[in-house]
C-alpha cells in the first residue's frame, strides 16, 4: 500500500484557533458646510406704483366722507339685541331694536299674524310685564309649530332679549316663567291604542 503524502505539511492549524482581522478605522473626510448666503435685497416698488396706491386710498376716503355727509343713505344699522325662543316645534328668532317702532312677525304686524286676542297677548306679554310695550321695535322670524306655540316662542325670545338689554329684568321675568323653555308637548300615539294612552272601548257582549 502506498501512503499518500500529507499536503498540510508546514501548516499549523488548531481547532480553537480563530483568524484575527485587523480593524480599519473609517476615513475622516472633511465635510464642507455651505456658507450662509447674504440676505437678498428687499424689492422696492417703483415710485409710480406707490403714488397710484396713495391716490386710490385718497379717493376711497373721500367717497366715504361724502356718503356720511349725504342724504343719510349710508347710516349705521340700528343697535339690537337678539334672542331665540322655542316652544314645542316652533322656533322664533327675535330682535329687539333700541328705537321705538312696530312689532312685526314674519314681515307682518303681530296683530295680523296672530288672529286671536289670546295669542296676541301671549306674544307681547314679556314687554307688558316690564311695562316697556311700545318703546322698542321688535322683529321676529318664526318657523315650525302651530299658532299658539309660535306665540309662546316669541314670548320666550323676547324675554331673552330683555335680559341682554338689562340683566336686572331677570328676576321678574323668571318669576313669571318666561325664561323657561317649556318642555311640554303632546305625547305620541301608541300602536294598538286610539291615542297616546286611550285604549279602544271594550264591550262584554
């Protein structure tokens, strides 16, 4: 038998030996920081544009002064206090103007809008309670509900306006019950009944 020569002669290897690798330090490359640019020059409008703007401003101011000195077409709007009143499904947006005038509801006099005397008294009750009826101009816009609920909604809105006009009115209006949003409403009909609680008549024979 011919013995093969070992090819690993001269090489010293051990099971626990590990190859040592030299660690190479990272290259330090100089980073160039961009220089801050100098602030750009502010754009200056030419003198012709500035003169034109000044002329327009003068014309506008002159026109406003002429309107104020005119026949009174461009008067300041009247000061008013606004309040929202509700009752059942009726909603009233009421405005109380500081100057004397008419009491209008949806563009009509309240005596024309509310047909019955009882509804008219309910609508004006907040002003009558404070003895201020006829001293203010009132305009109300109503939506939803019936005529009686609308009248009570106007009273509720007027009471809220009067509080904004003078907070001292709060005690008297609260005692009268005009500031409370009346939650009472008709109960819905139930299935199998004639009304909300009315059952059909029962007959023995």
